[in-house]
């Protein structure tokens, strides 16, 4: 049987990230991004092999952009697309794994939209457009939250009245599940450990950040909660704050819920602390030049990350290793170093040369002799979505 091709689609509110995944190839034959959708500046970028191209698509919405990119995927697949895998942010409690898309699945995604109002509606637009354009092709939804449905109740319940959980689904869900799942499996492969007898702490660090405790291939706890705002300091998200901050700001500044929500999600985190940027690369340069806000943002980010990892360890029976992934986790040697300096009780020690070597897609073990394992594992959410899609096609 020839190697199969899966198109992976990740629809944001004004963008579509896509990749063609061939099960026999380590690199993507085609990948790209449609961005600024719905505006006069809408544009489609793609890379076919080593060739990069762009096409202006002014005013294009998600469907119009998909009508342009789907033929590109068909051509790159030699006319043989075997399925489409869609990233869906929130599956609520409906989904403990990926699902072949049918009307019941679509309705469940719609029902979960109130839990992810920025993401699920955009994910649905991509699914609807792909089904309209390729009605005979198997389509699969892969949920960010599904991996964390293995958390025990004592990890996912909030200490609030029970009716809020029973009637309104108020609980911790967790996100980045595709990434946490992928890198923990890769770490087991890299170290020769069986997935079903391994325990990992994982840190997915990008503009969004989360930690996870993974036991025998299953999530036991994670730092994000009902929404992706809970947990770590992120690019523009605050992470954990006192829950009474809302009433305090309303009382003292007269801010509305919408103003507070926007501040916590879009104006906080590294951006808010530094007063400069949400991009850690910019902050590293500013920090080296003596910028006090950039230094504060870096220090708070690393300390809060270490605190979260230490708390995640409560869910592990043993520790086979700590994994860094995501844009920051894979590339910032300084974040890895500073975070582990806060975890003295775990006796982590880094090999400085190995740590410096692991950037720009290079992974590996970076601990010094005598230290518990520390790994940099480049994430590949597109490949994991394709693998989930293929598994359902095989089933």
C-alpha cells in the first residue's frame, strides 16, 4: 500500500494554518498559512518543498481561502488525499479522543463553543468549508482537550458548588493536549522506555504555555483549566491571578467584565510585565541591554514555570524526565537554565554544551551526569493530528 496523505487544518479566528502530512516522509510536502482573513490584506503563504510562494486574496474568508489551498494540497499529494484532520480547541467532556466527523460530532463542537468562543466557531468554519469542498473525504476532529480527559476528578474539579459543574460544565479541561501527548511519546522513544511504563513532566512553552504530568501515556494533571487563561505566565495572558481581581478592578476602576477579560488575555503576561513585548526573543535582547521590565518578565516567567512543574510532580509515581517543547521551550537555553535553578530539590543539573546545542529543531537530552533526565523534544502537533486521523481511518 502506498504511503497515505493527510491534510491537517488549524483554523483560527482570522487565519488557517495547514500542512500536508505523508506518513512515510519526515518533512511536510506542503505547509502554509492564510492570514488576516476577512480583511483587504488577506494573504495565502505556502511552501512546496523548498519553494515559498504567496498569493494576495483580499477580502477572502475561511471558505475562500480553503478553496485556494485545497487544490494545492491535492496537487502536492499527487491527486490522492486520504483524509483531513482538523484541530478543534475544545471538546468539553464529550470527547476522550479524536472522532470521525458526523452530524453528532459537529453538534457537540457547537455545544462546546461557549467554552472556547474565540476558537470553536472558527474551527467549525474550517470543517464546514472542507466538507463542502470534499464531501466524500473522511474528516477527523482532533481536540486539544481530549488528552486531558484522563485526569482524575480530584485534579479537574474546582472547589465551587456542584451545580456549576453538573449543569454548566465548570471544571478544568486543559489544552495543548496534542503537543503534550506527542512529546511524551517521543521522549519514551528517545530514551528507550515503554510509553505504558513512563512518567514525565512536560512544559509546552510558546505564546500560550502549559505544563502537564503524564503517567503511562495519560494526562494526570495540567496547568490550564476551564479556559487557556489558567496557569503559567504566557505571551499576553496573565495565567493565575487572585480570583477577586475582577471585583477589585470593577470596584476601584469601574472596569467592565469585558475590559478585565481583555486585559488578562491580551495585555498581560510577558507583554504586561515588560511593558515592551510578548516575544521572548525581543525581551532577551532588551534584558541583555539592561531593560528592567524585560528582566522582570523573564524572571517571573521562569519562577512561575518552575512552581507549576513542582506542583505537577504531585501527580507522578516516579519521574523519568522533564521535557521542554514549543517555540520557547525548544529554543530558549536561558529559560531552561533559569527554570531548573528554581527546582533545586529535584537535583536537576544541565550540561551547558548540550543545552546550547538544542535549538532550531534540534532535540535531545541536556542533563549533566547524575541529574534526572531533561529533554528538549521538538513538538509536531500536525503529525500527531495526522497520526490520530490515520488511526481512525484504520479503525
